[in-house]
């Protein structure tokens, strides 16, 4: 069931600590690092895992944030090789039960915390927490965000306990887009949250409050060279530029707005 969920993540920006106020929202990157040391280069890429996480809050902490429709998450010199690894289709993952054949396609996991409430009332006191477990699957061209959770609801917005008012078993499709970040090639992970997740019921808004994610170190030997699902291919100097872009949805009173947060993290 898709009702009362959630949405995006994503998965996803992220690899450091960045906090900036935009309109009514405050975007913060609170987790960020690669799990393998080294700078890497195009000729000698270094496979790595990742830890990343973000928060979206309102300038008034008693309110829900404005709904975000699209996310783009990338980092200077971090590229992906999804075609080299086992994959599973969005069609298989966007079902009540994930088929066993998709097990080999799992590349990461995490937590997504949401708040859902009336569109006419952004107060957290009028909202319900919904915490979902997240699994990230390789689709062959990107990642699919699989979200799961169900009753009972968490005891508070501060709790990390998995739970939601209704059973949630759904997925969001995302793709890797080759772009330059900090003048170095990178793979931006881009995904759009479907309308039925942003608004699970008529007159209800769902806002993602926090997303914590871990991408596993996944490697495969190709032509005698070890390749990674994610790998480092270089960065300028000793710091790596992290870039997260958030796009809010259009409303009756406001056009879509984009905010980009950047942060320097260790190469």
C-alpha cells in the first residue's frame, strides 16, 4: 500500500555537514563519509562504500517542512558502475513483497523519517510520525529506494523506531546522471518522489524529515581490475566537494524552488 507514506529520500545528499536556510526549509547534511581511504584516479579507481544522511526541517521547529519533490545527491569524483553488478527491476520492487531473486541486488540500507499532516496546518502537533526502513537496490542504471513499515506509529518524532499508521510497502525509482561536480566527473543520484507519496490522501502533505543511509562496499573483478559499485576517481586537493540539490513542489502560491547545499569533505 502506498497510502500515508513518505517519500523520498534518498536517498538521497550528502557526505558531510551543511546547513542552510531556504524559504521556510532548513537543509542539513548530517552524515557523510566514504568507507575506504584514498583519493583514487580514473586509471586507478578505488572502490568504496558510503555513509550519507540529510535532514529537512522548518525554520520554526514546531512545523513540518515544505514538501520536497526531487532530490539530487552527488560528490566530486565519486562515480558508479551499476551495469557491472546484479540488478533488480523497479517493477519487481514496487510490490507488497520483494522477490527473493532481488536479494543479490541490495547495495545499501537506511532509515527514512517522515511527518504527515493536513495541508492547511503545518504544525507537528497536527502531524503523525512515520518511520520507514530503507533498502537500496541496484537497477542497472540507478538505485531503487524500497520503503517498508507499518503500525503501530512511533511514540514520538524523536524516536527512530520503525512504524507508520498504515502498512507501507512501496518503492521510488532513481537514476545515476553523469555530471561534473567541482570540475571532476561524478554520478549524481536523482529521484523524484511520486505525487501519491507526497500527498497520500487528498489534503494531506507528507514531508521527509531525515534520511540516514549506508551504501555497502561492493566490488567485482573485471579484466583483472577490481571495480566498485561506487568508486573514487579523484578530487582536487585534499577535499572533495559534496553537492545536494533539493527541489520543492509547486503550490498554489509558489513556484518550484531549488536549493543546492555544498560541503567540503575529506578525499
